[in-house]
C-alpha cells in the first residue's frame, strides 16, 4: 500500500451530519462536513488519550472527540479543550493530521500523503462524467484481496475467456485474433492496447490503485464504446473497497442502466473467488515468482511503476504496521508535517528505499 496518492474514502452521500469513520491503508480516518459543507478528512485517533473521533459528533462544523470533548477543525487543529480555563493556551501539539479532499464523480477522495499540491499525482480522469451522449452507472463492492491483485485483474485481458461465461465466453482462445499489442506509458500510468475483429481493447492503470478498461465494439450488429473506471481503496493489506463506473455512448435509458449494473456485478461475482484465492496474496515484484508471458506485458509495466514508487519511499511497511500497530497508533503524514514538527502520532512505517 502506498502513501502519496488519492484514495476514494466514501460516497459523497455517506458524509452527512455525523462524523464518518473509514479505514484506508490499514489506518483509520474520519470524514465530516465543515460549517461550509465541505468534506474534511483527518486521522481518526484523538491525540489526547486515543479516542475515536469518528464516534464523536459535529459541533459547528468541527469534530468533537467522544471521550473528553476536545474539538478539532477541518485543518486538524484542536480549537477547544473543555478542561482548560478560557484564557489558557491550547498546546501547539494538539493537532491531528489533515488530508486534502476532493469530491468528484459522487465520491470523496482524500490525498493520503504529505506531498505539496503541485507534486501530487492527479485523480484518474473520468472524462465521460456529465458529458452529453454518455450514460454512466456505478457500483461499490468489497473484496478480500490485496489492491495490486485487484488492479492486475482489471489489466488482464486473457482471463476473460475463462472466468466470464456470463459474457458468453467459453474458454476458447485463438491467439491470432489479438493484433497490434502496444504498451503506452504516462508519468503515473501505463496501458496496453490491442485489437480483434470485434473489439478494440485498452487496459490501463493510473497510480497504484486506479484502473480503466476501454472496449470499442465494431461488430456488424453492434458498435459502441464501453469505458470502465475503477477506483480502489486498500482498506488494509488484505482487503479493498472498489468504486466502479461504467460509461457507454450507446444503449441509453434506465432499463439499460439496470442491465449494465447487473451484467457488471455478474462479472464481479465471477472474478472475485479467483482473485481472492490467488497466491501469493500480493503481486510479486520479482521476475521469478511467476512465469509471465508477452501478453502479460502490462502486468510487468504496472509492477515497474510500483517498484518506482517504492524507491521514492512511498510504500507502507505493512509487516511493521501489523506488528507494531497493536501497541502504537500511526498516522499517514499529512502535508502539515512539512510545515511543523513535533506531532503526537508516529508516522506510518515505510519501506526504506535502500532496503
Ligand atoms: S481522548 Fe479525545 S478528548 Fe480525550
Ligand atoms: Fe474479469
């Protein structure tokens, strides 16, 4: 799991007039709406004595800890300590990490890391959102699998024949049907493009945990574009919540929307047991653990990107987190840590780039 990327934390409609506790990267966060109605995201653990802010309440757009009533604003600063005299100073260390938030596509994203704004990798663009001529459906579901296995499944073109009988596929494979396989890379992404007589296919990843699949059908009886976008939040090292969007420029209408959701959920049910049972649980970074073939080129590319982000020091040491996390509370360092030192919670352990 990586810090310094945007993660989908909740549906916008789930953040109401109560704080919402949510889990990402093996740590707890709290979401709430401030007095202006903007969603804010803080580390969930109160730095006084460890209360869970997500179980507190909102007071004038600030979150109040359920244990002794300390209040924190959207920037994570403690604004009120009930036991202090009115003229007493609130200690400078009385603050929790706050994370940048963006509401997009009906989802609340938080940037879980400390990079300054101009260095942050962007959120994947769902360019058909709100665009005329496109219908978009969405769904949310959880898998007991590591985020990288889930993303790689979205990148994997050759499993479809074998895992998805619901799409009318029977496990036959004609290698000559696939032509022109091409890898395209960007600063945060890579994609594999290929074509068959019936459909042009593109699978790509954006960052470690966002992924797209584009299908452009060109059959006699059916032409049209399907665009799948998947935003994955690692809940912890072994489970994810996936926010999946499907955009299409054809077959509009409510009935088709419902059919699309049903079909996509059918695929989900077919994929899930296969991915949840893969071993190792995490996708390997070395070249020896699996026997990849040229058609798995995009997997290798994705893993090269992960290795690069690991070299930047962004990979959470989930073994240390699991072991030490029983006795300690960690927080993803927010951008505020670049401005001031001396925070109560220890930063989440990261794999040292030299290791
Ligand atoms: S633990 Fe939060 S106010 Fe005491
Ligand atoms: Fe699949």
